[in-house]
């Protein structure tokens, strides 16, 4: 479960240090290599809930093994890619291949709890959250080492041994799930609601493409997204077994609120990770190495916060503390200027690390307890979708406020937008009675 879960974050973090050598080797400017990042995010945002729905229908083993095999194929294609177009294709395949790990893990945790009669997932859920944080820390260092040893192609080749290990472990350890019965002449894939998947994908992809580069000349993308959303809603309300059952979701207000919290939290989190780091280099004048070192306390604090709080299963307290500290961290950004002391920069990193660790774990656990039992995997996949939409919104904000360069004025404008989202996160968390007792001993 851990191996499948970390494949996506490790491929995301490794890419951060390989974009420049890839561009130099293939003669591609940053505007083109940016598609390598967007390709993974879009494939994952679309693929997570789709793969999760397939896992809910057919069990985790088949989808996990298929995802691992696709990850290996993507790594091989990327390693041999002759040009940027093929490499982008490899990243799309990699995004879809790494989609199966996290929904499979969430499905298995719940099914094992039902099988054994001991629904005590706190330790495993904490391990899933912490492992992703650890990969985010070591990913850039691992990528730098791989590039130093064998060039940028090794950052794709690393997926080959990981995929082989995943297939071997999956075949040996994952339980076999019997296929659900079907009526005579019925195709098994007919339960997936392919029209619903297509409309959902069109809605999400057109939205993400616009967020990548918002401009008045691209007005047709949000229009297409809204049109696809309307058609998808109509389809979901009429289909006997829709891809995402909006009627069930509409009746599950606590789960919808958790998704809204996830979107807000990850916009702030990604802005702290990418926007703040960009300012450290251009606005504060630090080298890339020093800016990277100043982000290590953020990751370290997030790991400690998630590990320590994971000993307790209660969720509401974690979210409230994370929300309050997130507001404080955004306010601290408004104090920074081009001459800010290093100690203040470290305080900012520590402040953002606390909510990153607490909120990430609490949101994951909330989805586990709030989701419908029959749609655990697809609900978990949808949480990752909101995560990556948050990342794309962050990209849009940093492009807006750092249009020319990441100066202090742009950082303060970014901080104000982050503060608004952090305040909204706090406002919908503190009075939420649905969180009371959630994840406790009787959950």
C-alpha cells in the first residue's frame, strides 16, 4: 500500500530538479517543459476518481497491478523518449498508472476492518500521509543524485524497479476479489458509466487547461468546462448507476465540506511551497540551494506534526489547530521584505509545516469516515482530485502576482489571497458539529 501511494508524490517532486536538464537536452524552453508538470497533474486529477470507481466495482488487486504495469511502461517510454512530445505522453501515462495506489490503500483499510471486525485504521492512515511527506522531502535530492549518476533519463527509469516491486508484492499480498455477478449479455464495464466519465473528464481538463494559463483569449475553456459540468450533472441524475452519484454526495454534506476544505488547504499549502520559495530566490535574493534548505523545516515540521497527531484518532482538533496556525502563517508572510532576517524566514517555514502535517492527515481520515462504504476508493480518489485542482489554482495565482518577477509586492498580494482562503477554511471548520467525535473510538 505504501509503495503504491508514494509513486505519485515521488514522481512529482523528482521532476522539480529535472525540468532544467530536460529543457537543455531537448531544446525546450520553460513554457514547454511546464507541460511535463501539467500532464501529470491533469492525468492524476482525472484518473484518481475514475480508478477509484473501478476499484469499488472490481476490487483493488486488478487495478493495482494494472496501474503498476502502466507505471513501468511509462517509465520505459520516458527513459527512451526522443523528444518532448513523447516525454509528455510518458508523463500522462505515469499519471494514470500511479492513480491506483492511494484509492486501493483506502479500500483495503476499510475492507480489512470489516473482515476482522477491528476498524482501527489510525496507524495505517498516518503511515500513508507521512510517507507522502517523506517522498516530498527526499524526491528532489534523489532526483539530483540520479541526474548526477546517469542524466535526466534516470528520473524516469527509476519507475521500472518500483513497478516490478509493486507487481510482485501485489501478486503475492493483495487479496483476490470475486467479480460481481452480471446479468446475461451484460458487459462488466457497463457499470462504469463511460458517458459520465467522459463528461467529467472534459469538465476537469478544460478547467485545468484554463488555470494553467488564464487569458481572455482562452475564454472558450471555462465555457466548455461549464457546459460539460451541466451535461455531467444531468447524466449523473438520470443514470441508474452514475460514475459519481451526485444524489449520494448531495446528501453527504460533511463529505462535501471536507472536499471544500481540501481545496482551500492545498491552495494555501502549494502557494507556501512554490510561491514562497520563488520569492526567496528572486525577492529575498537567496540561491536556489539556500532557498531549498529553508524549506526543509517546513517538511520536517509537517512530518513531525502528522506523526505525533496520528497517535490520536480524533479529527476535529487537528483541523482547528491546523486552520488557526495556517492563518497565522499567512499573516507572517505580510511581515517579510527583501531584508528579512533568516530567523524570520525559518519561523515562516515552521509555521506552514504545522498545518501541512495536521490538515493533510485530518482531511484524509475525514474522507475515510465520511464516505459511503461502497464508494470508499472513488471518494479517496476525488480527494486527490481536489488536491491537484488546488495545485493548479496556485499556479494561476503565482502567475498572476509574479507576472514579471517574484518581488515582495507580489508576495504580499499572494499572501492576502492565501489569507482569505485560510480564513474561509477556519470559518467552515470551527462551527462544524459533524466533525465532533469523528475518528474517535466509536467511529
